[in-house]
């Protein structure tokens, strides 16, 4: 793939949590970020309050497989979590 391939959308600025995103050609995917909220999550088998960023991903199945899209989203999540952990440890 070359040129513009993905759009990033921040609908969280408008208080949105999740969205059904529409891919606009020539893009092959759109990744949206919702509003960060504090939620109870489980860490080390204990409930804790954490900031959670909801992400939505839509993609064109003609250009990207579900496996590739899932791998991309997993990499984005891992990168965000790593950056957050680095900031909290400094």
C-alpha cells in the first residue's frame, strides 16, 4: 500500500465513546478514539480504577484481511499501554 492509507478520528473530543466509522477511499482503514473514562478493571487479579481509551477500527476487506487489521489494532494498543507505563514509572 502506498499514499494515504488510514484516517485517524478523535470523536472523543465530542464526548463520544464508540462509533461506526466509514472508510473513505483512497483510505483502507479508519481508527477512531473515544472519550477516555475511568473504569474498574482487573489487574493482578484485583479490581482497580484505570483510565480506558475506547478504540474503533473499520477497514476495507478488499485491501486488508481481518487478521492484519486485528494485528494492527493489537500493536496500537500495545504501544499505547507501553507509553502509559513508561510515563507512570517516571
